[in-house]
């Protein structure tokens, strides 16, 4: 008989376990809840969570939480991209599906018992919580050779009871755009979202994360993706809301010639904690990856952890990572931890991180042309993030994201 010695739980952990137990109907959710009771939440002594002490942060969230604003009853959220096919996790088969797209409800939950990356404990915290809360699950597949006529937008229930799990397969040679929409108010109890994306040979997939949770919300998200031979995966993450947010991306090449493009923008105000954690695993020859994140802070605390891992057999890997931060206030703090782990000897890999204020020379140049200082500052801030958005090379997507960014800039200045 195995005896597990339980450590003392914090009030936030106890409340979280009680909340999970109240809805733990399936065997999988009961097992995940038991693991939560046994292991608790990660803390700063666990390397992957050193800068996001989930146990402590959720405790402080619970102590300072204000009653969440109820989501408008009957309100219809317009898609981020026009004419998108919306997949509701609670009613996945509703509506007219696109040609070449299959969406079905699923009973499968995230495999939290083992972690596929170097970042966590013997189990995966985000997936464990997703399973413990009985996430609504969907299976999505795109037929080989199909170019979907419209983007696919994934949505879960708004608020802290939002828990979704998606398993997506994009067939060989297909083209598809997915939008993971994360909005709505919430309290200190976290909403969760976990997605698994398999991109087969020669396919081209764009995945957009639009996270604009309410000012009191806590959200934990994760995207796991494998990129097949000659396939292209483009990711864009926009974090512009939430009180406590962690979003993980774990990508792996699954064939020669696979290409990964990751771009992201984190916009932070006072009272926010936003953490983006990524791993890129190169396991085949002749694969490429570029990863660029831009951050703007008027307050709050941001975290970027990025790991590029190159296996011994992944010769001729070309991988670059950059994290650039613009601090608009002394009240903001950003922590960057880019890492390389390389076992091959014929590679081109690099990483870097910068942080600073608006360039005084650039500001002087604009003001010398008669532009008021406030407008000149706004132009420089917008240019700092627009450069990354424009790399998507899709006008409709660029316009939609810039509208979100413009709204944040107008609200925060």
C-alpha cells in the first residue's frame, strides 16, 4: 500500500479542491481532483513556476477578489474575424459546419498524469486542473487537402466556470485558421483551456489566441502542437486582460522541413500578472522556428519563459527567440528567461531579451516635426507592437488584432 503524506493546504487550495469536488462527476475528473488534493498548486520552489507562484498568487487573488461582474445575459459576442465558424464547447455540433470540417463532442480529457515538457512536476498542472473541473471536450478535424473557407473560432462558457478541451487534427496539405477566444468576467477561481493540435505533412495552420478576460479573472491555458514534415504553424498570442493569466505553448517538430512562427503581444496594467511560457522541441533535421514577443507595461508584472530544445538528431536547425519589453511606468516589472538546450553541432540558434523606455531620440525627432509629445509617444508605442502584427501577412487578421490593441492603448493612456 502506498501512503501519501499530505502537506498543509492553503485556504485558496482548499476552496479550489472543494469547487472541483462539487462537479467531479467522471472518473477522470475525480482522479484529477485527488491529484490536486495530494500535490496542491505549484509554488516558487518549482522552477517552472518560480516567477508565477500559483499557490501564493491565487491566495492573494482570493483575499482581494471583488464580486465579478455578471456577463450580459443573452449577449452575442461577435467573432474576432468576420464570417468565422464558431465552435461552442458546450454545444459543439450546433450550426452549419464548413466543408471539410468535422466537429464532434468528446468524452476525452487532458492527459495530466505525465508532462510532455521540462517545465512542470511529474504531472501537468494546467491539464490537471482542466480535467479536475470536468472540461467540456471537442474533437475537430480538417480533411486533407482542404482550404477552409472561413476561420474556426473556439469558445468556452464565459466566467470562472469556463473549462474547455480541444483536440484538433489538420490533414496533410490542408489550410486552416483557428481563433481561441478567451473573454468574459471571472473571479479568483481559474478558468482553464487546453488544446492539442496535430498538423500533418504540408499543412498550413494559423492559431490566434485572443485573451481579454475581465479585470478580476484568473485563467490558465495551454496549447500543445506537433508540426509535420514540410508544414507551417503560425501562432499569435494577444494578452490584454485578466488579473492572473498563464498561457503555455509546447510545440514540437514531427518531420523534416517543419516551420514554426510564434508571435505574441502582452499588454499589462496595474494589478495584472501575465505569464507566457513556451517550449520548442526540434527533433528532426532542417527545421526552423522564430519566436518574438513584445510587451507593453503601464504597471503590473509580466513573465516570459522560453525554451528551445534541439535534439542530437536535429542537425541544421535554425531557431531564434526574442523578448522585447517597453516600460511606460516605473510601476511595471517584466521578467524574461530565454533558454537554449542544444545537443546537435550543426545549428543556428540564438535568443535575447531587451527592456527599456521609449527612445528619447525617436521621440525628439517626431516632436521636432511639430507632433505633440502625447501623440508622438502613442505613435512610437503603437509602432512597437504593429511591427510584430504585420508579420502575420494577413490583412483581415492584422486589422482585427490592431483594433484590440488600439482599444487597450486608448483605455490605458
